[in-house]
C-alpha cells in the first residue's frame, strides 16, 4: 500500500519548487547563504543561577541554585553546566519547575489525549497548527470545538495558510459561523498592510485547554496519523503508519505555551481576543517534578534558540546522542558537532526516514551520510512507517520533543516550538522510545552505502544544492 499523503502536500511541494527555481536563478549553489545562520552558542560555566519559575512565580536565587544542584547531581555536571550557561547567554526562556509530562507516541494516542482535553474544556481552547485537514480527524475536532463553543467555551484556532492549502475555506467558515475565532497565518492572498510571505510558515503545534493542560510536538490534524507505527507493524504492508511524538504538559509550563499562542495571534493581527480568555484563568498549579523549558523560534530572531539548545547539548554529550528526526538536512555546524561527538567516543545514533513524503528533503539528507558514517556516526532508516517525529535525547538526561526538524527550513524559515526536559526520569522514557525506533529500523552500512547507484547520487547532488530552501 502506498504512503497516504494529505492533499495539501502536493500543492506545498509544487509551490516550493516554483520558489526554488526563482531563487536559484540568481544563486549558484546558494553557497553564501550559510552566513545567515546564527553564530556558535556561548559555552562556559554557570556564574549565576538561571531564571527559574514555579507555580508561584520566579524562584529566589537560593532556590534556583537548588534546582541546578539537583540537576547536576544526576551525574551530568558538564552537560547541565554548558546548557545552563548557554541558556543564560541567550536569555530567551526560563526553566520551569513543578510540571507533569506524558509522552504521546503516534497519532491515535495523541488524538485521544487532545480530544479528551478539548471535550472537558470549561473556559477556553487555543489551537495552533500547521496542518488542519478537512477529513475524518479534522471534522471530529471541528465538531468538538463547535460543541464546546455552544457551551460557552471561548475557542480560537490559528492555522498556517501553506499547510492548509488543501483544506476548503468552507471548513473554516463553518467554524466561524459557530462562533469560533479563526485566523490564517500568513495568508497566500494579500491582506491590507501585510505583504505575502510564502516562505515564512507557522510550523508549531500547540493546544492549550483552560490554561491547565497543553500539548506540543510533531502531530498535525490529519487522517494520515490515524494509523500509528505500531499498527503498521501488525500488518504486512510497509509504509502504512505514521510515527510521531507529542508531549502533554500539566503545571506552570502550560503558561509558557499559552503565551506563545497569544503572541502568534497578535503578530498576525487576528480578530478576537484570546489573550482575554487566557488572562481570565488562574495560574497553573504544580503538578509534578519535571524541570523543563519551552523554546520557541521565528525567522526574525537574531539567534535560533532551538538550534542553539541542540548544539550546546550535543557538544557537551559524554555518552550518547540519540536522534529521531523526520527531516534531517543539517547545516555545517550541526554536522561538525555530530562528527566531533562520534570521534570522541560518544554513541551518536540517528534514526531517519527510509521513506519520505518529500523526495528532495530525503535525498538532501542522504547526501551527508557518507561523511557522517566515516566519522563513526551510526545511521538507521525506518521503512515500516513514515517517520515524522522530531526528538533528541542526550546522555539520557537532556531531551527535546517539538515541531522543529534538524534542517535549514526549521532553523531559518519557520515559526517552531520545542519543549526541552532535563532529568533522568523523562530521559529514561525517551531512551526506551528510541530503543524501539532502533529495533524497527535498518542499519545503513558504510561499505554498502558507498556502492549506491549513480541515479541515487545524482538525486542527492541535485537536492543538496536546494537544501537551504527545502
């Protein structure tokens, strides 16, 4: 059975191809475009305690030091110290303590959790997504949102215009007619006072319900996720299910994701006032012991905080870097960081797609395999499901789940959001999930890879020239 693709993807890729042709007309290989990447993140030791927030607001310097000491006591002093030092230098987002998290694997599990939360909403529902398809999954969600609105719940939906190219306007009109606040991110048609920005996309996936529970990760709203990777393994056909990762958060960090949604809404001059709905709820109370940081990025940022987090954590790795990544088209510094870690004896293992919904991204990523394998990086490809997850776990203690791929588009062109969780409890869950991905993937051997055919090499070369735009 062929991989099912949402209708919008063909349109998106056609649009991307048009943009590439236009861009490359004045750019041979786009060699100089690497200068647009943020500079190397600052490293060092923790001089002062970082900003730490709990259920009652900012912690004192003494309590913040206690949080840092507890993290370092888990045996990863160098990793935690470098990460915290870089976090201070960027001054983007605080550490947030007192959270409970739940790791959600694949679409079915994620939809059960999210839809249950929406069904129980009493005050407001705020949804920000890249893809919102008019299919069974999208219509189920629409019915839930409309039912909650009829019960007096404030509902606001922000969707990306490119990601929803295949969704008929009637879908959104029905939501509007039912009282839902609906807004498109960077519409493809001109809007008064706002230029069309086709390359700037909102790739975030955020759901906040009543200010008490939030969701983030890689799962969009589409039927393609209705068959998870586990169900794919129970069938004989290959490439049927989608493998993705999402996270549920309860506790003070919910407010961080809430703030991001409200900010995105305001930046787009959307109608309605979701900020009023957010302000009307009490601050979330402590729900657990997870320490995390919500990291967001936009193309307007002087530095990409998500990329900085990844580089610092991987550069400080002492034992392992385990990456599960949908789109892997690394910039030179990311490549160098992975290679350096492997050469100093760190177990660097990448689980990447063996099949993809976009050939150019797949080929561009594969063009880097030979160099990585030569440095000692282990590469595996998953072919029983379409891999869409974007997760990294370093030394079993620093983990990230989010919307950002390890590619130029996520780091330079999109609005993205990742959740970074520090601690061995969540890290252990991530390692177990990674072990399952490894078990379901096939190794890429250096000797066999060198023998790949001329046609495949040609595709890699062509795609490599376009990687900045992919």
